[in-house]
């Protein structure tokens, strides 16, 4: 008797790394950098009795709606609307990136022609986790912008912690996933590690440190910079691939 025919091996999956969807998703993530310009402008407009100090001032003080004493601090931010709008735009950029950037593209770090081998579930799970965590971080900072610290709601604190925690976790997972795929993986990993370490320090000390502003920025800045770096890696590779395809289509 002849043996039953064996099933044909599954073909390797080649993610689309040149679609408009991926390009828009990359630039959406990269747009988080607008936060730094907005923060600088809001700090310059600070109208408190003392100049705003990045080392001791909380980020959320810049979005406080009212001038006066808040949690023992003198706050007065005339451009609070700009800071809060920046939080919302930053979050929406991250959410849009999480929706548009496919798991396949994240698996291969947007390398044209790279394949995802069949039967390997870890890369897919990791990529899906990055998208979920990034989307959650984006939602968290949207909440921060919509519910300022002096609005009398616990949702501001919940949104901030969500952004710090899930943003750092997303960078750690993405950094591991991109090892051997891009040199920026180590930088992204470092950003996630610094943010998570600062968050743990803030939790253990209750932010009772000499420079709470510095500590809070060590939680938030690495997430913003790490996400932007991931966006740069993807945007550059997608752009190059799209340019190559256009040149190939024009060539006789």
C-alpha cells in the first residue's frame, strides 16, 4: 500500500511594506514628537509666581485649568488648552498607528521582502501585543488631555499611569521583536526600560523625591521618543520601498 500524500508545507508570509496604510500609520506614530514643541511653548507662557521648573514641576500642571494652589503647588498655565490638545493629538497618533500598522509589518520591522515563517506564533503574538499596548497608551494620554489634573476626577491619574505603563511595555516588546532586524531595537528597548524603571521608582517613593518633574519626565519622555523612533524606522523603510517600486514601474 502506498502511504498517504503528505500535506504541502505552508508558504512563508511576505507582509506588505509599501502600502499607503503603512505609510500613514508610521507618520501617525511619528507625530507624537509635536508634544515637545507644545510643552516648550506652554512652559514659556507659564504665569505662576515662580518660573516653571522642568525638574520640580509636574507635566500635568501645564494642563491645569485654573490658576491657584493645587496639591500644594502654585499652578497657572494660560496655554493649558494647548498642552491638553497636545496630549489628545499624541494619543490619537498612537491609536491610529496601532490600527494602521499591521502585525505582519511589525514582525519584520518593515523590511521589504522579509518573510514571517509559518508555524512561528511568537512574532505574531508579540506584534499584536505591541499594537494593543500602544493603543492603550494612546487612549491613556487622550484621557489625560480630556480630563486635566484639577478637573476633580481620578481619570486623569488613571490615564497617565496607563500611558506610562503600557507605553513602556510596548517598547520593551517591540525592542525584543526587532532585535537582529534593526540597530534601533536596542535604543527602543532602552527607552522602555528607563520609563518602566522610573515608573517603579515613582510608585515606590510616592513621587516624594527631590525632583519629581525629572522623575515624571523619565517616565514619559522615553515613551514618546521610543515611539517616534519606531515610526522613523518604519517610515524610512516604507518610503524607500515605495520609491523603489515607483522607479521600477517607470523604467522601460
